[in-house]
C-alpha cells in the first residue's frame, strides 16, 4: 500500500553521489527521492541548539545572487 505525499517545495542538489531531490511538506517534513526504488523517503530532522560546537552553516544564495546567512 502506498501513501500520497504532497510537497510545497522541491529542490535539487548535486553532491559527490550525484543529483538528489528533496521535498518539503506543509508540516515541515523533509523527504529525499530514492531514484532506484522510485519512492520518497522521510528524513529524520532535528533542531540544533544555537551556538552548538561543530555546527557548520553553509550560506545560501538568494534571488539575484545575494548571499543570505542564517541569523
């Protein structure tokens, strides 16, 4: 039996593994598409404490190429 999942946003990423697809639901759940199985797999997400040691934040490119950094 399959479950229907609706996304408000789908993004692509290119890594050393190749191209990846991620989907974001209205409830904030994140899924990764598994090309070989042709299914969306939920990814466990957790919040990090602000100022946690060892946290690496990558800047994001916004519209017009401006760089946005999380606060």
